[in-house]
C-alpha cells in the first residue's frame, strides 16, 4: 500500500490522492514514468522529486521519514513494507503514587519473542535493542509511551510509529486495548481483568519486599500488553486496506501466537487485586495519595 500512497507528499490530501488514482496514477512509478501529469502541472517537478526521494527512503528502510509525513491515522499504510522491522512496545510506570515517577518495566515483542527490561536491572539495554528496529507499534503510545520513553532516555527515537488507537478509531472501535483484544477473540487468561493500577501495586510490592513473584507477575502483565499488538495491527491493516478502492488487495495473515516468557503468580495477583479494589474505594471518597495518573494499560 505504501507505493500507492501520495498523502506523504507536500500539499496532498485524501481528495488529491484520489484524483491521482482516478486518473490512473495508482503507484509512484506511474507518476514518475508519465511524460506529464494532467493536473498540478506547476508542481509536477516537485512531486516527482519527492517520489524519487520516497523510493530512496524505502530502500534505506527509513520508516521514520514516512511516519513524519503521514497523518497518524494513516501510518498503517507502511506496515507491510516494514513488518520485519516492527517491534511492539509497552511500558509500565510507578504512576507517581508512592515515590518518584519513572518507568518500572518495558516489554518489547518482535519476531514472535517478548523481551522485558526492568528498572534498576537492565532498563538501559532497551536502547540497544530498539536500534535494531525501524517501527514501534503501540496502543496509545503517541500520547503516553513514546513521550515517556523520550524523556526517560533523552532520545528522540527516529523510528516510525504506528499507534493502534488512531488506526482503529476510524473503524468505529473505542475503548482500551483489552476491549479491542476481546473484539478479536484474544484471551488474556489468568491476566484477564488486570489493569495498570495493579501493575503499579505489583511494582510497589516488589520494591518494598523484594518478592520476585510480584516482579514476575508484573512482567507477565507488561509482556501481555505487547503480545497481541501485531495481530491487531494485521486486523487493522486488512480492514483499512479493504476500504481503499484499488485492486490487488491480498489480506495479511495473522502471526503465530506469542509465548509469554513470564508467569503470573495467582496468589500474589489475587492479593494485589484486592488491595487495588480497596484503594479504588478509598479514592472514591478522597484519595490519601492525591491525584493518580494512569499507566499505559489504562488508556
């Protein structure tokens, strides 16, 4: 779909892009091979220059260049070309409840494998691993995860970014990640019903007691927040591409299920969920912790 796209050209919106298609210019090559364009004659040279640069950037695998030029809701268009360089990313934080606000863990899923990074252990290794990929896939990462990562690491992350929240919105899907997963038959099993508040309390329990089971449960939850993102990306791409009036559409196949490398400890999880339930009840009567900001999973 990327080479059928003209929205990344300066001054081109959806109406003009459809004019290209209706005039028979359905690919970049169609425009570059044309002796002249039937419209936008005054901008023909610039358009062809930008399309030549588009081919160069695609050959360089520079997803960030396309990301910076496409509207957030259209970033799905470059997914197939960069699928092998995509990494699903999700972070958990302290939520600013008990101590200084910071990232507690990061989960990255790429190539069907999840890797986790923990504050005070190996969090810095995330930067090296991230450099191996060209695109981040997130849910609401545009508003939360990516800005938080940029502040925490002092890096602009030149990656392309596909935020599924903005991709699914035109399809009529609302609600958080977990609601979206259920719409597509994706089951969280033991982690069903666990939210970002529980992740904050799991970190607190680990931090205070050093209980490895609390950390293991947190990492299982964090990993689960990335495990289904590629599947949802495929579903979004297929649905959005089906709306485009161009021939040659072949739906993408779902990836194989991802194995979570961490196992939630059910007694620990039950205890924490009870604590968060009590905390939520207290908050409804005025929280002793002040205003609490949600983690990524509650967006």
